[in-house]
C-alpha cells in the first residue's frame, strides 16, 4: 500500500454524500456546511461510520492491485450470505476477499445475478468505463477485534465498496491481464490502537 496524502473524516463524509447524490442522479441533497453533512451522515448512513472514525487517522492510499485487494476482509451480512458469497462460518479467513471471489466463481454468481451492482460494475470495468479511483474509490479501515480474530491473514477491512471491489476481482479472473489503473482508497486507522496496522 502506498500512502498518497493525509485526509480527514470530513473529507470522507463529503465524498460519501456526494457519491450518494451521484447515484441518485442529483436527487439527493448534500448540505453545504460540514456540521450539517456530519449530522446527515449519522442520521442516514450510520452503517458507514464506525464510532471511532471521527477521531481516526485518515489517509488517501493506493493499493497494490488485486493481490492486496484480495486480502481484505469482506462484508458479512444477510445478503452476502444468502447470495453464497460468504460461507464457512467459524473457519479462519472465511471473509477474505479472495475466498469470496472463489465462492462467486464456483457458484456462477454473475450468471445468477445479471442486473445487480456487482454485475454492472464488472461490465463497466471490463469495458474500461469504471476506474476504482476518485468518485469510485474504496474505503478501508482497521478491523475490529472480532473481524481480525476470525480473519487473521487480513490487515484491513473493506468498509465501503464491497460491490466495486468484488467486481474488480471477478474482472481480473476474466481478463487476460490486470486493468491498468490505480486502486485508490480512503484508509482510516484507529487512533485508539496505533499498532493495529503500522505507521504510514
């Protein structure tokens, strides 16, 4: 991972809300004031904010391609379980992205889900229409104790961009070579545990 520059929680909040506005075709109103943005983020997108994010150390980073992306911890919820992306509960590293990709390939995920976000991102990446940077960057953070304990091989949690990240990895499996663009991400380090992921 290459550290590009420092960032802030407020920058992440603005980026996230503006991305939501883009996804709704401008129907989503982003407040101008930072304080109002913070309030809106907590009120409507609390799942995208861990309680320590506001005091965390924020960076903009460039990831080292699919190998590093494949070693992140993936989202585990009712949807990813029902779709067969997450299985093997209780096994070590059952949420590692590379394992999720393997589950998707073995279950013909893209054939079963042709219209969802993963499929749309997958096609856009293969067509050269989507780059995982700027507006479409990923968001990483330090895992909590439970996530780290069940996925000891990983150093970071894929906090936002699960569909984009999975689509990129599936595109890698279908392409003859890795897409040529940088993998950009916000990274939030838990300032309460400065040893968790090393210093930038």
